């Protein structure tokens, strides 16, 4: 069994408008997932530096960031980061260029854990419904074209408000969506913008929204989580 989580950390800026990476790591420790997809993990302007210093992550957490070969101070790809346990083996890692009016991308990692190999896709989709559907199509096509097939978990901020339409309907042809609950806005969650989806060879055995006191002030999104295991 594997615990996965997705968290839009809002560039480390909490509801008090303070940037505090230590709070983000504290929330991650509360969730204690084996694999985490982060969104908005890089600053938007300038050098687009990561908001979670790698030294801080290494010293104060059980995770390491998947290296996607990005240069400079960025932690991930267009703000998308995948964290895995330090004991996990990263078999492959790549980025997906997404069609968009503004810079957007997704990241993919094949990870060997104690429970076996899983493919993880992290994403942050567009505000426009038309572009979200194009981006979903690009992600589905990219994963399907892989020469190796693994049980797959897709996670991220999809910016999709309607459960039965748009990009969620497109993803639903190949993936099952965990019923985690509303995660946005952290102050009063009403929108299910953050999603965890799994391939048909995986089963979701538990899921939810992590709504601790710390999580409610660390970002404008609450993190979501799911327990997944191979389908019998």
C-alpha cells in the first residue's frame, strides 16, 4: 500500500502573506505520504528559485526531490515538483511540455518503492477550460506512449470545478478519480480543484483532505491524500 499526496503550496506564502517554507515542511510531515506532488513550488519571477531550499528539505524531512535536470535555482518544472522517500529509487524522470498560452508543464517519475514500481505524474493545469482539455490530452497521450507500462498515479491542481465535464471527463476514460473532497479555498473549502487519479490496475482504499490547523494557514489550498494499492 502506498500513500500519495498533492499540495499546491502557493509559492510558500500562507494566508498571513508570509513566505515560510518551514511551515510547508511541517504540513508534509503531518501528511507523511510516500510520494508527494507539489504545485507552485518555484517563485514566479526572476530566477524562479525553489521555495523549499533543498538543504532544508534534506535536513528536516524524509523526502528528496526528483531531479528533472532543470538548471538554475528552480526546484522543478514550471513549479511542479515530485517528492519521494529518501529510500525510494528513481528509475526515470522527465518533463511534459503542455500546450498553453502561459508557461505550463507536467512532470513524470517512475519510482521504485517498498511496494513496487509506480509511475507518478504531477501537474498544474490552466485556468481556461479549453486549454485544460488540450493539456489533459497531452498528458494522457504521453503516458500511453511510454514503452514501459506501470501502475500510474496522476496528481495536481487541475483548476477544474465541474466533476463530470471538461478535463476530468477526459481523464476518466483511463483513470479513476479519488473522492478526496474540497480543498480550495483553505479558509473555507468549496472547490475540488486538486485531484488524485489512478490507473485501472490500482485501487484507492482511502482518501481525504488534510485540514489541520497548520495546513489551513500555510497555503490557499489544502493538501489532499490517497491510499492506493494494486487491484486484486
